[in-house]
């Protein structure tokens, strides 16, 4: 079996996996915004390209070969459309004509027999992609930075950074009789693009962090390939294929991990969304809605009846100074307070108790395992506690 075909297929399928993960992430946030629709169109075109060419390689069916040419012709058009969305301005007329005309031309050329179309069709496709990418790159470089926000400029910079890698690697996707390329690296470039786009959701991650991480991944992949090559006496071409497969697998794993981190961050901010979106006109309604959020699932509202076994004046005095009490803090309380709080926390199997109303006196007990009690989650609980107190003062709870 052709080893190059196996490596090419693995890299392309890894790229397809990364694209599907990124598409899922974008859809989970906001798939209806104009910019995200352009993003999704471009990503879906790339996904169709990866899938169709793998199917064409393994089945040798004309329909998949035609689909590969069609989708490859749509990539430059989707790039220009995305650039327009990112920059919030129309592309120059000539750029539009080249992008749209090229896509239409290759839709027609895709159905020509290979005997008539090759090799000039592939050469023309390469030239078309190169020119269109250069025009889109010129749009981003010469943009008016003052017309865009900091986040918008950051997104454009990430895309431009990915183009610096995509263009040279894209050349390897066009096979030549003069150069024997061990593997097509366009899939690696696509995986890097997916990683850059996902990192846009991580505001604390800068360009330098992403580039350094990629260099580390690349170095580890090359080192792993070198070790495998030395042990198995592989030729240089086999080493390149091994490094490409390892790097593709590593990038796909990182993309998947980052997508999970983004979804976890989205769930972790559920309390903040509760404050921003849910009703704050009714105290009991606010607290009941709060109980439905994953971070405080199963939270219990405790009134004076449920607290009748405690010394209420002492408990009220304690929560007047400590409106949010954690189980880890009970050891630092005076003995009488510590005993009462330990009894309360044990009775309701709670890790946190917070004051939500003074008149009448109400507490909320909840169980947040230490593994999920991150500093961010603790801060969110403090915000919710303060909001609940403000609402109760404006609209007191009724017995």
C-alpha cells in the first residue's frame, strides 16, 4: 500500500476533525451573526474539501474528484468573504471579480476529464489560490486599524498569522513531477488555523503564546519522528511523513482540549448569565432560578424554621461579617460558631453557605466540590450573594 497515501489521508482526516470541532464551537456560541456565518461557510468549504479528496484518493470516483476541484475553487472566494466580514468593508471590485470568477470557472472545469484538464488545471488552480490569498492578505495588512476594535484587530492578526503558515504549506498540496513531496501539508496548515481561531475565545492567550506553543509542538513532533526513524532506520521521506502524522494528531488533540475548555468556561459563567438574563424583580424567583444552574445545582434555601436548632442571634451576627462561608473556614471560627456551622454544613451536606436575606433571615446551602471551587467560581458566588442581598432589600422575602 502507498505509504504517502496513508500519511496524506491521516493528515487530511485530522484536518477534517479539527474543522468539525471548530464548527461545533462557533455554532454553540452564535451561528447567526453575519461574521460567524462567513466563518462557517469557509470552514464548511474546507471540511468538504478534506472529505472529498480523501474519498477521491481511496475510491478513484469521478464525482469525488470533481467535488475536490469545486471546493478548492471555493476556498479563495470564502477567504475574501471572510476578509470583508473581519474588516467590515467591501473588497476592491477587481478582487471580487477574481474571487467569484475563479470559483465559477473551476466549477465548470471540475467536470472536464482528467486527460483533457491536467496538468494545466492544477497549475491554474494554484495560481488562482495564490493570487486571491495575496489580495486578501493585502486587504488585512493595509486596513485602517482605528476603524476596528482591539478584539477585531486581534482576530485579523490571528488570521494573517495563519496565512503566513498556510501559503507555504499549501504549495505541498500540488504534486509535481519534478518534486517528489513525501506528504501534503495543507491539512497541517488547516489544523493550525483551527487552533488560532479557537484561541480567539481565550482572551488571555496572545499571539506570542500561540506561536511558542506551535513551535513546541512542532519540535516535539520532529523529535518523536527522529526517535522513531533512528529505531527503524527510516528514510528522510518516511521521517517527514511520521513527523506530519504526529504533529497532526497533536494539533487535533490540542484543538479538542481547547474546545472543551471553552465549553467549560461557558458553563462556568452560568451564574454571571443568571445575573444578566434572569428576572431580578422577585427575590424568591431569582433564588429559585439560581438553584437550576449547574454550578449550584441542588442549592437549598433555609429559613428560620430550618435553622431553629441553632442559636439564631449568634448565626445572624456571624453572617453579618461573613456573608459567604466555606467549609474550610469553619476551623478559624470561635468554638461556638464553629460547632454550629459544622453541624449546619454536615446536616445539609453543604460546602458553602451564604446569606441572601436579612428580613426575613434566609441562607442558601450548596455543595460545590473542591475540584470545581475555582477562584473564578468563588468570585461568582460572592457576586450572586451580593445581588441576592440587594434584591431582598428592595423586595423583601415574605414568609
